[in-house]
C-alpha cells in the first residue's frame, strides 16, 4: 500500500513478522470474540478487521492496516482503513478518532438536574493537520509517531526492547479507544422539505 525501501535484513523482518502473526493466530478464537479478525497476512503487511462485540446487530467499525517493513529495526506503520477497500481514511472520514481521557484532566463538576457530572478532557489518538489528511496513530511504537517532528526526542529504540511495535499491543490500544466504547447505535433523523411531483397535465 505504501512503498518503503527495505533496508533491514528481509529474512529477519519476515521472521519477526511471522512471529506476530503466529501469536495472533494462537489466540484467534478469543480475539474473534472481542471482534478482531485477521483477514490478511502477507509479509510485510497485515489487515485486521474490527467489529463491535456488544451491539445488535454486530457492525464492522474499521480495518487496521499494519506495515512491518524493516521491523524491528524500524517500528510498524499503522493506519485505519476502509475494511473492504483498504483505502486509508482521511481525517474527516474516520469512523472513530480513538478518544482517550487525559490523566488528571477532570473538569469542574457540571450539575444536570439532580446529577453531578465529572467531565474529562479527551484527546484523539488519530492525529492529522486537516480533514483531507490521512491521520496517523499517535502512539509510541508506531512509525508515523516516531517520524513526526514533534516526537523527535522520543526514539523508537526506547520502545523496541519492550515490544512497543507488537501487533497485539497496538491492537489493544485501537480496540480500547475505538472499539470497546461502542455500545449501541446513534440514529439522527433530519427532516427535509422538498417538492413532491405528480403527473404533469397534458
């Protein structure tokens, strides 16, 4: 999907990629119950489809595309993609921005009726400059995160020994903030006024 030169030993990268896929497949039944489905695994890329586990009917939320070129000399690339076409979502098209609450960000209580609500500031993990840009997963262990100028001091080498780019770890993050919060459907009805046409007189 995205052409990148292979500078690491391809045999080593393939071996580590195969390890990630084997780890997923060893628990595929359990992951399936959580709504994770590995539908493609051709070195160096894998596609995992995420579906809701707590809604009726079940709905596909998105695809997650992993590119393990040069792994683990370099971290993997991660994109949210259309689950049928594998085309990366632009920022304005995202089915989920992967919102997480910032630690220590609880705002002053808001009173609604007899209920006191404590709101928290939320930050999207999918980042882009504009609605037409392809967003990236802003998490350490992801190639686009470490290539971003804002994270120039947060080197991949700090996360590589602890498995920062592992497939399951990254899926846990996407699932926690993009899949598990989905508990139902929101339907918005917008009335529209227009002309109703009959048969024109002769």
